[in-house]
């Protein structure tokens, strides 16, 4: 490796860089920058970013149960089945016990570290799919810098998402080789990573099956490849049977079916692809998203339908997380457009981008670097800074510890933050974990209990959050869905959050609901801090 880097540095002093030099440089840059922007938010926050409270509790549950799968998680006192794929929890619990690290620190750091390995896995997969080392390297850089890929899998809840993404990418790699090449050990590698995918994340299972089936249809369609796929699938099912067999025995198929009904399917859901901001989540100019879109269009024009078709398959399979997984296709298309269209326009590279002719001129490299690198770095730095603010700060953790120490264990809270998106409400998710009390308005874990009513819960949860600024009449009307037997109302007066980022628009006045409850005889103030007011319901 050192010799390769040395040779590359020597070539950089020449007029032109070879394609291999450029590819190596791009991959190294992708890993370094991608890793930094996946770990930087956790460094800034000093606590897990956004979500992860339920997973923190599940790691502790596993440790308390001596690494035997519990029937239920203690999170939120709702008897949520411990049916979530457990691989990441086992890895986190083992690291925590062996290195004597708090599970909170595991949830803080491990997602970003695992997500960094996704960058390298993506390069090897892209090299197979695109059949060009240089295009794959360019796609890897795009993959590494897309904000939605760097933040969503690196947040606290990315503990399982990052493992699922990593093993899904590797399964796709070896499934592609299985269907298109005759390499001896690829069936076993597909079985290994397919099994790890099943044990990592529910949605990754669905995407992996869909993408691998699509690969067979587009690249093979032979009986032998079909039978190989069936045999590999059966082997994966056999390898993971001890886990899902135990879950089916304990909780029945209904529990797994319940979680499968929360994928966001509707007639219109695939149209989310038209909103580029929801895909790459770039704070300013959607430069990487534009590269992806132009790449998709170019591939279609050239009748190279594999990558565009994979994007469509991803959105049809699971719209709920397609804006994350779909970036795989966008990065591939963006790398293709960069190396097949933009680079030839700026230099005399010729047609064979993966081989012999002249390489990429120094002038071209300078032009691209001067105009794009500062923007992309500023873009990612700003995005990391913004998402790092979405965490439970020290005062918030102090407030929750007070609740744990000064309220009955069976207390039931309406936790109101003003944030309609339950997936980006860090306070709401971490409240059951740190306060160890029931939050009636926390959405995490409900997918295992509510099935197709999950979206109904999410809608009511969003409605009751609006009550912070509307007053008591709103609370009385919306709280009925969650039950009239709540004991406390926990109101956050901190700045609101939008799209998992603080909006930097502090509330100008005391929330209307706080004023209304202060004047109502049926409520009394139990606790007040800088950003929280807790009311006890007295009648």
C-alpha cells in the first residue's frame, strides 16, 4: 500500500495523472472525508445525535439479561417485543463490557465508525456494477459527501441502520458477482453478508432482496443463476433461523408483520423522488443531487438502464427510507456523469477512462478542485454542525434525571416539544431511556405494536405537538387519542427543530400552552428549568 501511494505521489509531479492514480486519490479522499463527516457531528454534540434512545435501552436490556434475548425491551414500559434484529446490540454490548464503555458512548460513536466502512464497501461494489475503477472512485466520493448518507446512518439510531447499510452493500456486491461471474467463494460470501443483513436492520432486508432480484433479472435471467439464488436464499434463511424462529415462537408472525406495515407505501409515495432535497439533503445548492439526476438522464438516453432501474426499484420497494438507500443509485449515476461527460468536456482525456491514453490533465484537476472542493467541504461542515445540535444537551439530561428521581415509576407523561416529526425529536425519544418513565407521545417502538395504525399515531402525535402554541383547548382535544390517564405534561421551551436540525429561531414568547396551564386549576407546576416546564395533572 505504501509503495502504491509513493508511486502515485511521484506521478502527481508529472503533467498528467493516470486513471489509476486519480482513482486511488479519490478513494483515499472519500474514506478520509467521509469518515470525518460521519464522526464529526458526534464529536461536536458530546452525546448521541438525534435518536438512539431505544437502542441504548436495548443494549442495557441485553446486558442485564446476560446476553440472552429478552422477551420485551424495558423501553417506555410498553412491552415492546424485543424483535428488532439484534446484531448491532450484541456488538455494542460486547464492546461496552469488554472496554468498560458506557452504552451511551457506544450509541454515540459506533454508528459513524460503521458508516465509514460503508464508503469502502461502496467503492468495491461500484467497481463491479460500473465496470470502471475511475467511475467507481468518483461515485464513492459523491457517496461519501452526500449529507443524507453521512448523517442519517451516523446518528444514534444509525447503530442498526449503518450495520444494515454496510451488509446490504456487501450482499449486493457478491450477489452481482454470483449472477454474472463464476467465482468459487462468492456464494458463501453472499450467504455470510446476506445473513448479517437479516440480523442488522429490517428495511435493509427488504431492499437487499429487491435489489438482488433486480440484478438477476437485468444481468442474468439464466436458470443456473436462478437456482444459485434460490440455494443462497435457503442457506441464509437456515443460518438466521435461530433468531427469527425464536421471535416467531415468542411473539408470532403478527409482530413481524406489524413492523413491515410501516414502510410508507401509497400510490403517491414513489413520487418523493421528485423532491431532490429529500434525497441528498444538501443544505445549499444541490450540486451532488444535480450530478445524480443528470447521470440518470444520461444513462437513460444511452439506453443503459441498470442504474436508473435500480433507483426505481428502491423507491417501489420501500418509500419510507428510499431517500437514503436511493443515494446508492444517485452516487453511481453522479460518478458516471462526472467521468463520462464533465471530465471529457474539460480535458483531452479521450474515451477510455479506465486505461491507457493520456490521463487527466493537471489543468482539469485544478479547475475541478478550485470550484467544487471548497463548496463541498463547507456544505458538509455546515451540515455536520447543524445536525450535531439536535441532541439532548446537558440541561435536558439533568431535567430527565430529575424526573427519574422525583416521580413515581408508573408515571405517564405527555412529552411536548413542538416538533411534529417524531423521527427527529431527540428529546421525545431519549425521555423514556433517561427519565425511565412512559412517554405517551414517543413514536419509537410503536411500529412493533401498531401495524397499519402506525401512521395514524404519527399523525396524532404531530397534531398534539402543535398544541404548544395553541393552548389548553387544543391539548384537551388531542390528548384523548393518547388516553386521559396521563399524570404529567412535559413541555420543552427550547428552539424548534426542522428536518432533524435546529432552526436557530428561538421562541419569542412563553408558549401559549404554558401560560394556559399555569392559569388552570387542574394543573400545577412541578418543575421548571431553562428549557422545560413540567406540570402535574391534579384533576
